[in-house]
C-alpha cells in the first residue's frame, strides 16, 4: 500500500508543477487562443438566422418535428471553417479571421417541407470582439468559394 501512495505522489508532482507554472504566467488559455469567443459568435449567427427570413415559420397546422421545427429551421451544423489571412493592421491588433459555413434545414412554404440550405460568413476578431459579414457561397467540404464561371 505504501508503494502505491509513493508512486501516486511521484506521478502527481509533475502535473501539479505544470499547473503552478500556468497559474503564475498571468495568462489564461483564452488570452493565448486567437479563436477564443468564435463559438459564441457562430452561435449568435445561428440565432440571427432563426430570426431572419432564412427561417420562415411553418403554419401552425404543419406537423413539424425536431428541435427548432416550429421556428422554421432545425438541424444546424457548422460544415467547415478555414482560417483567413490577416492584414498587417489586423495582425498587430491580435486579430483572427475565419470563413465559416453552416448548413441547416429551413421550412419551404412552397413545398410545405423542410429543405437543406446553407450560408457562409466571414468572422473577424480585432482585440476581443468578433464581427460577422456575409460571404459568397462556398463548397461545404473545403470552404472554398464556389466559382460560377465569373
């Protein structure tokens, strides 16, 4: 039994030392993560989509199933994310840039059923704040903009 306790102490000591060093640095993991807050920005995009014309609410008599079905959209999923190049000014301010695409099922009033749809957005972080702007349609696997022969 004594051997087990000694071994446990030997294994725990390096882990505790690493934790102590991390605590002394004064920086949290979020301070070092250029993408901190991105998930929350994407979640807000989802909320904004549900509140927009992208999610027309089905009529009350429609039998919609699944979470969000009554709102007109359901089954949201981030399809892809790709890092964008920062300008020199953005990089100096500790920024990050991400092109993100999301897919979901939206109510289609013409066919009276849910249909898969998607959208893309550019997210830019300057300081601690993420901003979002529309992006052209992208390939949902690669996140590369679609070229329609232009």
